[in-house]
C-alpha cells in the first residue's frame, strides 16, 4: 500500500489540486487509536506543507468480511451500528480536513436471493441509516454535500442503489432528496446497461 503522505507529495509534484480518500486508505482497518492519531497528524502536516486540499471523503463499508451481507442493510443490528460508527468517525475526519463533499458508496447494499431477503425492511434500514448519518454530520458542523453513487452489480447482483433512477426514487420516497444528491460514475452507469448520459438526464 502507498503511504498517504507519499501520495500527497506525489500529487503535489504533479500539480494536483487535491486528493480524496476512503477512511481505510488513510487509516488501516486494524490500526490502534494512538497509531491512527499519529497517522492523521502526519497526513495533515503533509497537506499543510503542500497546500493540497481534501474536496471529498467516503467510508469503506464493503471490503471487510463483516460487511459481506451489507452494512447499512445488514440483518444484524451490531453490524449496522458498527457501520454507522465507522461513518461517524470518518465524518469527523472529513470535517476536520475541510472536505465539502461526502459520498456514500453502497457496494454491499443489495441481495443475492429474495428467498431470505426482506427488501422493505432492508430499504427502511438504509433510509434510517442515511438520516442518522446526515443528522450526525449536521451536529458536528459538516456543511458539505452528501452524494450517493449508484453501484450496480458491485458486487451484489441486485443493488438497492442500482442506477440513478432507482436512487432518485428511493430518496424521494423517504424525503431525503433535499439532502442527498447523485454522484454519477460513467463505468457504473455502463454496468447498469445505461450510459453516463442517461444517468445525467435522470439526475437533471
């Protein structure tokens, strides 16, 4: 893995404006609290030295095996609580680093088979999770934009955030469309059988 501090300096040498990160990119999953604080301090010092900005942050809630059956939509309340805590901790960091965009990538929010899936309950979990994350962000003074990036078949075949139209319908149904917007990604639109132009038209 590339040291985030080295990444800051390399990007600065290339003339980049800023960099974005998942929490696990900056703070490995198993890091102790003391090592986490030291790593963040090094990272902030590199940002100050180079002038690089942090425009966007996001949280990895799909790589670790604990999230194999979802994070926000998991049937186990302890997993959902853990995912929320992970989001909250990274929102703290995003606010501290001056990020003005926060992206939710629901890579595991979906299902493989309807026979053991209560989709209504899981979608309700997802809505409640986003409400709690939004409210927490407001409570710590994060005034940035929240985005959801549709991720079809990555890796779940049936995703609750399948494409732009699906996400827009979900946000409107739960009264979240004023607080959450879309982050349209060209290759993800292709995975859904669309084009990025299609998703942009839906988002407009």
